[in-house]
C-alpha cells in the first residue's frame, strides 16, 4: 500500500481473513502542536538575536529526536510541537498511560503554551492467507470502479476522512508487505511481520485552541481509543 496512491470515498473492503486473528497494534503517535513556540526555543531565539545583532531573527532548526530503543520510544521536539512515538504494542495499547505521564513531566519541566491541535494515531496490522496480488485484486473488485488506470495499478491505498466540527477522523487502509511497513512506518526492526497483511492507520485529531491541561489530553485519548475500537470492529466484522 502506497500512501497517497488513491484518495477515495467508498465502502469498507470485504475479503477473507484468518478467523480469530485480531488487529495487532504496532505503533502509536501522540502529537501536540502549540499556538506558539515553547519557552526553551524562545529563549534560544532571543540569545541568537542578541548574539547576531538581529532583533528580528527567527529560529529555524530540524526537530530534535530523542530515542530510547529499549522502550522502542521516540520523542520529537520542534519549536512549536511535540510528538511521542511508541512501537510494538501488541493487541492493546499499554503505552498510553506512560505517554501521558511523559507529556505531563515535560510540561512540568517547561510549561507548554496553548494547544492548537492534538492528535492520536494508531497503526494496526492483520495477516491474510492470500498472496499480495490476490488481496489487491479483491480490493479493486469490491471497492473501485474498473478502468484502465486501475487495471495498471500494482498497489492501492484508501483514505477516508470524516470532519465533525473541530474533530477530524481519518482511516487509511490497504494491503501491505513487511518491507513497506518497516521502511516507511517503523523506526526499529520488528520480527515476525506477516508476509501479507491489511494495514490500518487510524488518526483522531482535534484542532482547537485551548490551554494545555491533563484533562483535555485524557479526554481526547479516551475518545480516540473508543473510536478506534468501533472502526476496528467494523472492519473486522466486514472482512470476516
């Protein structure tokens, strides 16, 4: 599945899956974007303005990547945002509480500015007893209108967006092989990836300017997980 290959509004695909095999959660990302730069970045910018003699100078730098391989965790710090990625979580997300505590500890170390957007993404996989090309053919047959462009496609990705006021829910799904998952989505090597599987990425995002509070983040995470559960149940029921 190539991200951005096709963006479509259509029904969920129906294809034979392995009975009793649940969706496996392989990665989560909690991302916060703030309305302004955080205090550490502003202080560095002010120092650069003084040192460079330019009171209008802005700070441009790549995000800082802080990895803890033993936890399979990456924290990305940018001037106006934070993201925490966790990998290899299994059948349920046991890292949400730890991620929340990490975010709160960072806030205590340097108070965050107001939040502009917060999102949670879960990446799931489910093995299939089909060769890749057969799973691809099923998706073409059940979900897409046949044409010469479609016939030539050797990979397909489906993206469903649902906007509800300040909340946006996105479902990305399609067939995938291990090398694409490992090279495009995962940071650390992962063993025992199925040869062919359905890839599902579920993103629950809220764009709303508000003060950063624990209660607000907990509410979004709770809503995200409930929505993820409903979507995965719908997909699993349809595929079975």
